[in-house]
């Protein structure tokens, strides 16, 4: 009886639950897309019906009402620069920790892992204090000017480093030492071996960390609201919240759903395109 439950019923029930969850999320994504092509009346009266006449102008109205042009530029710049900086800092750090034989390497990796367990909500007050202090210091003593988006970028990178280092350390450990020995025989120093040998070989792991950080930074909302609250500083998630606040009074619900599509669908397309590479990069350190 125990074998029947543990080996047959439980795995099948788990698989059914997971597939049901996947189906629910796919249906929800499709439903949001359908709602974005309706007017407000059809959204409320016929929520599960297809639109009689697709309202493509909902996307234009949402883009203009939420000032998505500036928000989209902010999101793209912060996401791309942040992800590149995260990988650029985490890759050499993970390589050194993975190859180091010093006793401090293990505890250092554990400290990075501990960084994953700290909820963002618990450090919001220190983040706001640091943000205000940096703004005052830079404006009063250094440059006479400061942009909160730079502070937001620094915090996004700093808070994403523990995950990137933790994942890349496991991946770097899976790489064979022979490739470094061959590079050393050819006369390559540590830096040259890392750039010309290790980085190309570790591309799947680097791609995984880069894409996951792109998705995380693109959807960042709480930090953006706290650090960059001005309209010209907002990213897309913050602009979408502003759109929701205005749409509930103007009752343009089709436009609101169109704003959700503008924010969410690019990341879905990105994951569908690179999803297999992400999974391969996450499991490579385990399978090797």
C-alpha cells in the first residue's frame, strides 16, 4: 500500500496538479490578451467571449495615458545595464570561489547563499535612508546633480549579486580543470584563461543568469516605487500602477489590460525563446 501511494499515486497526483497549474496560467495569460482587445463595456458584460471587433487602439491609449515611452526606455536601460553589470561582477567572483582552495571560499559562498534568504521588505527603511543620503551627498558636495535611477540601478545590481554568484559558482565547479591546464600550457595567464577559455565554455550558465536577471529587473516594482518615484523616473511596472489608478476613474478597462500585455508579454516571449537554455544552464552544474 505504501509503495502504491509513494511510487504511483503521489507522483501522478503531483504531475496532474502541476499541469493544472500550467493550464490555469496559460488560460489567464490568454484571457488577459483577449480583454486587451475589448472596450470597457464588453470587458464587464462578456468577460469570457471573444471580441466582436478587436480594439487595437487600446494599446495606443494605454501607451499615451501611462506615458509608457519614457517608462519603457527606463525599463530597457535599467534592465540591460543591470543584467550586464550583474553578470560582469558575478562571473569572475564565482570563478574565483569555485576554483579557490582557501578555507574562506566555502564560508564566502554560504554568505552569498544567505543573501538569498533576506526578504526585501525587511531592508526597505535602510534602502530609503541610503537613497536620501546618496542624493543629498551627490547633489550638495560632488556633482550638484543626481538621478535616482542611478541609485535604483546600484541597488538592483547589489541585491541580485547573491543569486548570480550562487548559481554561477555551482556551474563553474562543473567545468573540467583540464581546459585551464591546457590554457596555462599555451602560455595564458589567469585573466586571459578566464576571458578566452572559461567565459565561452560557461556561456550556458552565463546566459541563464543573464536572462533570469533580465526578467527580474524588468518586473521590479517595489524598489522602483521607493527609489525613483518621479513620473520621468518610473519604469514600466510603476507606470502600470499609475495607469491602473487613472483607468479606474476613466473606466477604460480595455486600455488597462493592454498595459498589462505591454508589460508581461515581452517576458513571456523571451522565456519561450530561451526557456530551454535557462533550464539547461540551471541543471548543468548538477548533471556534470
